[in-house]
C-alpha cells in the first residue's frame, strides 16, 4: 500500500444447462454445466446406447429447451435450461441360413424398434443352383420350432432368432435304349431313389434282356430288392440301363419255320400220293399198271404204238379218245392208274370226255370185274 487504492469486483451471470435422458440409464451425455449468460452451449448424446447383446437404445429426438432429431445441438444460455434426449428400445432380429449357400435375401442380423412388426418372406420355393442341383424350401424355424408357410410376421416385443431352412436336391436321370424306366427326378440329399424297369423288352422275336446298369459317377451303387433298384442320392447321377440282345426267340422262329416247311412239303407229298383226299375218289387198281402184253393201240395221227388203255399218244400227244379200238373201261382204268388211284370225277369226266354218270358206271363195272378195289 504505497497509496490510496480502489478494488472493483466484476461479476458475470451464468446459467446452468442440464442434459438428461429418457430412459435415465443412458451414459455419455455431453454438455451439462454452467454457461455465461448469452453464450452458446453445445451438447450431444450417443446415437446408440447398448443395453446387452440383443437389446439397445436408439436416439430418437430432443425435448425440453431444445427440439430436434440430430444427436447433437446448440442453445443460447439466456436462462437455466434443461434438454432431454429421448431414446427408443430396439431388439435384435437374427436370421440363420441352412445351408449357408442359400442366397441371402435378408441381413443375418438387424435391429428393430420395440413393438414394431417385421415381415419375413415369402421366400422362393426353389433356388436353382445348376441344371442338376437346387435348393428346396423346407420351413422357417424359431428356437427349433417349425413354422408353417413361406412368410413369417414378427412382432418385435423382444429379441428373435430365426433359421431359414432349405434342403439340397440332386437330379437323377435314368436312361434306357429300350423299354420304359421310372426313377428320373429330383431327390433330397441323402434320400433314396427307386428305379424300376422290365427285365425284358421288345416284341417277339426281337427281344432284349437287361444285363446291368452303368452309374455315373461310379461312386454310386444300385441295390436290388423287391423287384426294383435303389440308389442313395448324395450327388447328381446318371443311371443307364444295359441290354443284351436275346437270340433264343430268333432261333426258335427259324426252327419253327423249318418244321413248318417240312410239314407243308410232307402234306403236299401225302396229298399227291393220295394219303389226303378232298373232294376226290380213292380207287385202288388191282394188278399191274401197264396194259396186258400184246394189246396195243396205233395212233391214228402218227402211227405210234401205245399200250392199250393209254390216254394220250406219248409221241404226238393225240388224245386216245380219238384212237379207234380203245374201250371206255380201258381208258378209265388207265386214267386211274396214271393218277395213283385218286381221281376227281368232274376232272376225269372233263379229261376223258365222258359224262360223270357214265364214269361212275364204268368204275363200278371195273370193280365188279375185279380190276378196281
């Protein structure tokens, strides 16, 4: 104090800014404190406040001395102020894909506001992966429980975990060059394909017999039981029937044809020899077939000598009927002999130029004379 002095105290007015949350358990709120009157106070709140692994709080809006939807803001401190950050609860929706190769139509994890509804699906019934492999929709699963339908409506009042389940399918192609085989189609992985086919096919005498199967790839194997073949489907397969040509029917046909020809020839020979007759007379000449020695006829046309009873001249072919001296009985007898005892009355009547009645009378006369039996 080296002289009289004056000391003046300068004061500023300050106002309190309070930052709080609804609900109250949100941490990391920034901006609460004292600010000089007229100054600008900056504040902020976290956009997300984790609660646990499956639930959290999402910043929604400010209320009180400030309004807005941004997690941060500024106010002029012209009085004490309270700014409140409002949060909404969110729950986690988890979707698993089985198998993992399913095209992901939905995020594996997503957060949704409490008490909102979420639609899942409808999902495609099939996913074509290739011409021989695809995925077939099975169901939605929640906590191991199977849900019906390709769509699910979820009310997010709590965390939810779903599994979208598909099964892998493979195509089995059954091929055959002959006959008809069943069994081609799509099969679930691990299921059993049943294949049926007739053991023989074709039309007699061209027939084929099943000799086995060719399976591609060769890792597959067929098992025969109860008249069909089974194949465990663990991948796409091509199953082809193998056939052997059955030659036995051809041999049978050839042998039967030979026997038929022999039978026809035998019948013809028998018929020719009179063993079979149809519309004909069976007469058995007695004695030698040739005319008695010394009894000859002379052809009026060429002078050739013929046995008595000849029908035609052996040299010029002139009918004996025109040759004088040949009796009707001789002509008939000779005709019967020449035809091995089997004649047709109408044909003989025509050949000999004798009425049928006269021919019958002549044969009866020959029988009485003992020349015919």
